[in-house]
């Protein structure tokens, strides 16, 4: 397994998509393994020799290439002895991958993941199943925070702010506990909760799931909803907010959004301040992160360094552009802001180029480099975190995340009303900065900001250009 990567430039060019699926409520097919959870479709029987070869391929790939030669304190050799007999006795491919996921999961790393052949994993084209909504824990309840306006659930009356009470007859809290026990560890508790909630509606494509919702009056709404197979589309949305403040939402970093972001920056030229929304951004490719960051710095600026287990390092920097944005900038983040989104947020914060406003005490804390996806002997795939990351000031983001400069609590009542209070707070903060500069925190002043609506655009709809609108 030596020679996992050919050069450091190639190594640093890609961050695994990691949690990008979570932003859209997409579940990779067959990631749950508990017998009490919906089963995957894989019943393929491998010979004992094939199971051993596959197990050894996975174990060796992690052993030879994991970024931390001490495996975060985990006895990796001991895990081989513990899990190999289970792999040998697995009755089918589903059981084998359950064992492999449990072994890899002991590393507590959201980026190091294994996918069965049935998952159809493609880091360049994230896909999965969804019922068209996302759920998060807010005020001790499982709240629908977003719903696709063209989804079956929306047509049947489900709205943001509703509570999810039962899924296939099981209380949500009980199901979350089962999912967490299957996942084991993750990069952070934030990442574990994110991954758990994103797998609530796991199941095969074109199958039904029974969901009982509670509306804002507490009335029960039992529904049967179809799981559909979709491709997640990274996109750029741009609009002009009151007080000539620009707004750009980026849902993921990839080459296909670079031209869209250029158009968006042209659209907001002349604005007095700019909000970059990374709340639904699970990361992507670091080359695109560098391209986006280049619009905010006059000179070539260090974004941080990737470090291999051998101590070899490569740095990423912005590139000089003829036209950069010089007005005040705010970045919106959440627990779903991960990987590449955390690089951008950390850089803007450390360079004092923008302030960070968040809805969680920290971002995901999921930032490691994956240089390639290994194809397994049976057609499955394996991502191994082979580089660590440090910010320009030497800070690790993995396991800690980026802490916002200003924290805004999410409220179920705001979600039900379609109100985007964090965005309103960002407009207020930018307005104060525009008016008072660095003295804004000492001023007893609050901008009169109209109520702003949450975006309802679908992350599944392919767009060839950015979406432009004014408010």
C-alpha cells in the first residue's frame, strides 16, 4: 500500500466530500448496520478466502496510510485480531461490511469511511436516498429544519418547524440511540449528531417509510413517504439584501461552482457588505476553496498546510486576482459546515477578514485530507484520511471546529414561521460595521432589519448558472 499518492500537490488538491450529503438530507444507501435498522439490499455471499482478502485489504490500507501513525491512541493491530474472526464468519456481504464499518469507526474519524458496492459511492457525484427534508435537534425536539418545496412531504402538508415523532413506529429518540451505537465514534459529538440525524430515513430507493409528524398545534400527522434516489448538486445562490448588503450561499466546493461564484461576485460588486452562507456546506475540493478565498485578499494568502504521517507538508494559498472584494464580510456557519467550509471560515477569522456568525458553538470539527478513494477487491470503496490539517496559526480544526464570533440560537418558532434570524443578525452586524467600523461593538445601536425568509431552493435541482434575486 505504499505509494498511496504520487505527489503532495495531488494530495492537497482534494478533501473528501465527507459530510456534504448531510446538507441536503441525503443518506448514502447502506450505511446503517444494526439488525434493528432497515436492511441494505446486499445479500451477496463471498467465500471465506474472499472475505479474508477484503478484510486484510481494508485493514492494511488504513495501517499504511492513516495520517496518524499512532491511530489516535487506538490499538489498530489489536482491532485486526478482534474483527478478523467476525469477518471470516460473516454470512454475506452485508454482514461483512457491517464488521468493516465497525472496525473503521473505532478511529472516530468522519472522513475515513467504507462503502459497499451497492452504495455506488462517487466522491465527484454525491448521491443517495432522501424523502426531501432535513431534521435537527432543536429545543430538545427533532425538528424539520428544511423541506424541498417539490417533495412529496411538502405536497402532503409537512412544513419546516414540524416535529418528527415516529419513524416506522419507533420513537425518534430510540432510533437515534440505535444509529449512534452503530456509528460508534466520530470526529466530534457535533459530527456524530449530524451523521445520526442524517440517517433517520435510511432505506432502499423507491421504498416507503412511515413518518408521524406533529404540527405547530401538536396535532398528529401520520404519512407514508417514498425514498427517492437523487444526486446532490453543489450550487451558488446570490441575492441582494436590504441596505445594499450582498448574500452568497455556497452549498459545496467543486470545480463546477467556480464560474458560478465568479458571476455571483460580479453581481455583488458595489454592495456595502457581503454575507457568505456556509451553513449547508459540507466541504469539497480545496482547490475550489482557494479559488473562492482569493476574492477576499489583495495578496497571496496562506490558507494552512496539509501534513502526512511522515511529516511531509504542503501549503495552500490564494491566488492573485485583478479584482477583489474589499468591503466587510460576514460568514454564516452551522454544525453542518465541515471540511473545506471550515478552511474558509478559519482563514477569514484568523486573518480578521470577516466575522463568523454561527448557530452552533462550533462547526463540525471534521477537517482531514483524503487524497484518493481506494477501490476494494469486490468493487466497494474506502476513504482513508491520509493528511492532517493546520491553519496558518497552527490550529487543528479536526476534533474542535471553528468557534463563531457571535452565536445565534435556533428557535423552532422561527423555523415554523420561515424566518431566518441568523441571517437577520448577520445583516445587523454588517450594518454596524459599515456604520462604525471597528468601534461597532461599543455602540448602543441596532439596525432595523426586516424579517428575512429562509431559502427554500432545492439542492437536488441542477443549475447551469447562479440564481440571482433582490429583496
